[in-house]
C-alpha cells in the first residue's frame, strides 16, 4: 500500500480482514498549524442534513466536499467545489506516498468535543473498488474507534492527533466500522480530511 520510505516509519495495525496503516505526524508543526488555520479560513464549511432510516437529520459537525467528481453518502449527493491551495498542498504530499491519485476529499470540522461522527463504513457504491481511503487530521486529538461489523465487542482504538495520517485499504470497510465519539475533554476544533477515489 505504501512506498518503502513510509513503510519504514509507519505502524501497520495488523487487524484481521483489514489494512490499516497509521503514520503519526506526517505533517509536523508549524506546517500542520498553518494548514489547520488555512482550512478553517478557506473551506466553505456548512452544516448539512443526511438521511438516517429515511429521515432527514442535521449532521453533528460541519462538512465540505472538494474535488472533481460528485460523491453520494448517507442518501445525499455532494457536488464538489474545485480544489484550492491548502487542499492541493496536502493532496500532493500524500499521493506519492500511497501511489494513488485522489479525485475527491470529504472534510469534517468537529467544532468542539460535542461534534462527533457515528458508526459507519466507507462503503458507498460510487467509491472505486479496491481504492484506499487516506485520512489526514489537524488540530485537537480525538479518539478514532474501529469495531468489527460482525462482532461489535471487538474494537481497536487510536488517538488521531495533529498532522496524523491514517490509511484504510483492503477489506477494511467490508469487515469494520469506525467512529469518532463525543468527548467532554475537548473544546477545540479538529479537522479531518478523507481523500477518496470516486468512480468516474
Ligand atoms: O474524523 C475522522 O477521523 C473520521 C472521518 C470519517 O469517518 C469519514 O469521513 O468517513
């Protein structure tokens, strides 16, 4: 999944039926700090509804979607905004590491510890088969928990902090779900970007 340079310093979580690779601090300070502020300023953040069991509910965080290909998830189709400078900087840094060209990025802004992401798998039909999902986080550290789809008691937990890079590939989405729970401990913002390959 990774090129050799990155393999030497990253951590393969070695989960059964999954390929999850964690690379702490791919973006060190002060670059990560600058990117957090650029993304807060330059992304068109919105609170959008999604469909859950046919009902429209507001997402418990702000989101945005950029790239060249529309993306449908949770019953909502997002039309992309064009790539901008901070996004291209991040995209160009990660693409050669994972030998993948991404055509979309979903951004989540957790304004404070009350914002969260529910359990889900990134298994939408318009994601390219076999393509990885590459996640980059900036700002506040938040818990990222994976659980088996067939046995919710089997869980693996990571802290995703400022500048961290996580790659999910193989059968990860088929056998595992993930979420970012609420926390009383944090009042500060966190941005997560998931770079994706959307079928054309
Ligand atoms: O914020 C995160 O680390 C997870 C984001 C996520 O699960 C998603 O965008 O599908």
